[in-house]
């Protein structure tokens, strides 16, 4: 996985490919930091710091400018374009006017003006250019903070909405075409005018032009200027049934206004008449944000308290999408055998199953009444098992999405760990209060045995994938090996120097990894009870001292340890993590650190000190305990990001996942831009490969292409040569490389049938030889299985849908009396075969 001959610590790098739904934690970036991201290249183009927290960001409709607001100031920048610039963010104008923090921004359709709402109950209309009749305009009329403001389509007419549920309709006496641009001479004079100094906190580089608005103006300044008048004022909560209005969105083409409230209720109104269309409730938590799609058919709601995302089709009153993460932290996860799905368990007692391709949760099981301590898949991938502190182990069916088995103990016990054997027939769970291991039968649901002997809470269980042996770890500093076929007798007892936290068998079953409280990872030959090696991992988990810690960073490092272990599919590497923000990958044989990942990048000053500062201590405790943000409108402030818990698992191939306090994270091996040749010779070049290919020396062309190891060239050669001739003469070493390429090609290529034929021929001709090296080839084979399985599910859905439509059409035609002649009748088997061929071709064209 990390190289066949030697370990290369600089060649490979992992990057985070997705982050699943979870609680809304604070950003990794410090307050005021901004990133310009390319959605096409999926990379950060530019970084900038606005020095203070930014409340709103909004691009102009023409894409040439954008406005950000911080404190009571609005800053307009030139948006970066296709031209190369030294500084991507160039300040154009600075607008002053509101007396309190700004809350919202909206642009006119022609990008000539924009409006800014504020907590001081005022709304300001500013000109993006120096218009003669509109530089700024202040609107009042509200008794609470402004939540949203919206311009009408192709107009300067404005809607303003306040937190107390009031809507003001403002009409302007001037059209957008009536705005007059100042002559260049006057604009040059404005730039030379002296402006009032408001302090260094608003200084940007470059400073740009400053515009200072006034809430009150004299009659002379109002002449020949744009004027606003309030046409109407409406109230959402006339009867007092609703709490504060928290969010709003407006679709200009359909005149649809959507408002969300702190009670979880949302309203749909038609403007400007303020006709109520719908009034529904989606939860009991505040609706934090609302967005409407471009056609106005779908409405998206976000509830930060629940980590909930809802997409609502308002005309049919139905859900399009409904996603919600764990309410509390995720504590455990497991991959399905084919790598298609992930199951997670949380402190909220929910078990969620995620699709690794779409990052969406497609089923949630809520039968548990307490925190989930462990989850796992059976070998078939269609059954999920979960253990909980409520004293039950439950089995869930992924076909019917139901809880079909519940395993309990004779006496109430809190289960802390879970394991299932390779056949999926034996279930075991460890207790943290009675120090016993309970064993059940999946078929009957009966309790088979209770394994006693440990003198401390059971911390981890693991079945040997190749033999009928169960390893149990405990806080009593021992690991016990139980023989399933010998009446569950203790086969061996491994004694360690510290409390054992986790055990894991290597995929071939010949090695056992053990992590203890002292930070060490030890490797054992469990057959002979001999220790093979150890890794001192405490230094890899070390962090600084937190502000609330009463001990130094050096002393705090002694309490760091690994709480979870997972072998890679080939058994050469092991992934380890625990109560730290670092996740480490070690090479098992060499016992060295290969890569260390920093899950959370906390850029605050917390955790930077090494020693205790007694100047910050008072008679009531540390001064850091004082919560400055307790009075915010969003409630109690969330602590700064830092991974308290990290559970990991390897996916077949080169992908791994981790559950952290920041959510479910997936990392993937990024080798797309790495030149990594294999046994490269000076004569092997792209031109020489194409020359050999033109001479119809197909086997040599494939070997040379894989030695150069450029994906584009390999694809060109593979799609040119005839597989019937090459598959039989391909050297055994390159069969593995071709299979690995086929697995990756399934993800992007349109030639599905072509690559399926390649895979079938290679496995049929070389299957017996590959079977002898199954342990080493396991990542490649499972990666290939995952790719084929994903396409199989996609094509199956298309075929089933098409069969249903054709049968429905035939049934309708028979009802209308349109009977076919006997010679043209089609049997169901012929219909199914022809339809499958047609749909396969249709699917390949649509990919």
C-alpha cells in the first residue's frame, strides 16, 4: 500500500476528501480569515485576513465585486477574475453608516446598489458607484435588529425584515435606469476630500475610497436625490404564537418570501400582498439559515442546534432531502466489507449508516436509549451490530431497515465493546461493570456463554479473522485469548505493564496488536505468547497545555494514549489514534512513524503554554473559566475545536475514516499528481511505448507503460491492445498492477463493459496464482469489488425502473383493447434480457 520494496516517507500524502454531517463546530480558521476557493480545481487560490470577524459576504450579480461586513462597516472589493493579479482582493470602497453590527447584504439585479441591514434597527442603501442622486440612504421603521433585506426584481424597491417579526415595504421614486453617474472630475475631487479618522482597526491595504453616511440630512441635500417611502408594514406574529424571527430568504422571480423562526416554524408568503401560502414546523430548534434554488421550487433549511439540513418542495409539500448528523459526538464507526457504507454510533443513542460516495446518511436507527459504545458490520455487509450502555446489543437488517435481533444479559450490564466472528454467527460483547464477556448466537438470539476471568472492565474485543479465537482486553493489564471450539477456555493470557485499551488482529490472523494506557503499542505472536515488537507512541500524541489545565504540558503528555487501532488491508501498516488531535500511521515491521495527521488545527492561543501561569488563578479558580460569550443570542458558546476522541478504521485500498468531535472525516491517498515509476529504465519514454504499441508488441507495451506509471499512458495502452491476446501472456507481477488500474478506471471511465471484460479474463486466467497471495492482494481485490458493486447498483436501479415502466405501458395498452398479434408477442424473459442490454448501453452513454 505504501510501496512494495521500501518505505517512502515523502512520496505519498493523504488529503481529506469528505466530512460528513455532524454538530456545527467552529471553523478551523481564526476570526476574520478568508479563503478564496476554486470549485473547479478544488483548491485554495488566495488567503486573506480581515482583522475582525466577518458577518456577511455577498457577490454582486455581475460577479465583478463583492461586499463584506464587519462591525458596523461595509467593505466593497474587486472580485478576482481570469486575469492574473498580485493581490486577489483589492479594496474599492469603504462604507460607514450603521452604528451597530451589520447583519445582512443584498444587491440590485444590475449591481448598481446594495443594501446593508444592522442591529441598530436601520437599513442602509449604498451606491456601488458615485451616483449623483444616490450615495447612501438610511431607512428606519423597525423596533428590533434587521434580519434580512431584499431588493425587488429590477427595481430599487426594498423589503426589510426585523427580528420581532415585522416586514416593511419600501418604494423608491427612481428606477435603476434613473441613477446618474458623477462626472470623472467630481469623482476625482471626492477622493481628495479629507475624511474622518475612525481608528486603525478599519485600515485595509489599499485603503480605497471612503463613504460616510449620515442618518439625518438637511433639505438641501435631499433635493434631486432618490427618495424612499414606506408603502406598507406587516407583522408575522400578530397573535404572539411564534418566537423571534431568525432567518429569511426571498425569490425575486416568483415573489416568494420564506421566513424561519426560533421555534422551528417557517412561513411562505407571496409579496407584495403578503398572502400566506404555508405555515409549517420542521423541528423544535431555531432555523438558522434558509436558501431557495434558482427556479423557486425547492427551499433548503438549516438548523444549527440539531445539525439538520432539509430540502422542501413547497408546491407538493414533500421532502426532497432530509439529513441530520449526530446530536452529540460520534464515538464509533465501521466500514462495510465492500467499502460502500459507513456506520457510526453516537452519544445520542443513534446508529447512522452513510454512503461513502454521496456522503449522505440514508438510514438512522433509534432503538437504543443510551450512548452507543461500538458498531460493526458482519462479513456479508447486510447486518449491522451495535452495543450500547443501555445494556443491549442490537442487530439491524439493511434490506428492510429494521431491528431484527436484540441481545441482552441475564443481569443488567453496560456494554463497552463488541465483536463478531468472520462467519457472522457468534456475537460477543464486553461489560464495563461486571467484567464479563457475553457470547450469543445470531441465529437463535440465545446467550451461549458468559466468559469470566478478567478483574477489570472489558475495554476491547476482537475475533481472529482466520481462526476461532477471541481476544479480550481489560483494565486489569491482561489480554485473554479464548478458544471458541474448546468450550471457550482460556488459551493464553498476555500480561502487560499497563491497562489495556484496545486489541486488533492482523487481517491474516498471525499477529495481535495491543495498545495500553502507557502509550505503547505492542505486537504479539499470540500462538506462542511472544512479544514481537513495540512502538512508543506517547511522544506522537503530545500537545501543549490548555488554559484550564493545572499541570504542565510535559506532565499532561503522560496521560496520552491510543484508544483505537486498525490494521491496513495488507497488514503492513497500522493506524492509531486516541485522546489527541493527531492520528498516526506506523509501519509494523520497521516500527517507525510513517505519517502523522493533524485532525484539528486550533489557531487560538489556548494549548500553547507549557507551564501553569498563576497570575491567571483566582480564589474561585482559573480566569479562563469566565465565559465571555454566554450572553450571545445563540446561547452557550461552543469550546474551541480540538479532537477529544478519534476512532478510526481502514477502508479496503488507501482510504481511512475517523470519528472525531468535529464529525466523521474520510481521508484518501492522493497519488494522482505523483510521478512514481516502477523499475524505470532510461529507454522507457512515452514515445518508445507508443512505438512498441504500433509494432503490435502488446505485452511489452503494457509492461513498459506500467514501468513508467503514468495513468494517461496506461489508459491509452490498455484501451488499444486486444485483451484476449495480452491477458494470457501478461507476467504475474503486472497482473496485480493491471487489476489495480482497472479498479481506479471504473471510477471515471465510460467503457464499463470493456473494463469488466478485462477484469473477468484476468481473474479467470490468473485466479489460482493470485489466490496464493490473497493476503497481499486483498486491498486491490476489495477496491475492485467496491468499484464493480457501485456500478452494479446503479445499473440495477435503471433496469428495474425501466422494466416497471414497460410493464405499466403494456398493462395500459391491454386495458384499452390494443392487443398485439400472437407472432409479435414478447415473453417476460426476452423483455428482461433485451431491456438489460439496452439499459446497460444507455447507462454507459449517460455516465
